[in-house]
C-alpha cells in the first residue's frame, strides 16, 4: 500500500493510487465493483476498517476516467480466505468531475442486459 500522508485536518490518511509503477503492483492492487457509494479495492494488504483514504484510480467506461477524492474503509476481507482479499471503501468526498464520472459508469453498468 502506498505511503501515509497528513491532510489539512491534521489526521493520517492512507493514499490509494491506482496509477501503478509496475505490472506486478497492478496485479496485486486494483479497484473493482464501483458503485455510486464506493468501490472495492482488491489488495493483499488492506488497511483497517475506519481508515481514511486519499483515492486516485482509473475506471474505464466509454472513456478512461480518473477518480479522485477521499474515502473511508467500511469492510475488510483478509488474504487467505475464500473471497479475494481487499477492502470496501465508501466515498466520502469526490471532486465534481469524479462524481460525474462515477455516475456515468454506474449508469452504463445498469444499462447492461
């Protein structure tokens, strides 16, 4: 997981950046199941429930969209179980552009047969 940064409110926040430096890193951490409320981040090293996150990741709809904002971990699945490891993240604050992009992707997903 990328490093921890201090935000303007003075609290620790973990950065989740889906712009990966290598293919190996991409294959161990990526965003799936995006909804209007949040996303699931597949990772073998999830952070604890309640952790605040700085988010930056790419989703592909009709276009490639970069989603940026803040999130909070609401669910964790540990490595080694029956389900893929990762964490459910609730969107706390997204940029207007990111909110619109998520809405477009979710609408397109809902239109699938």
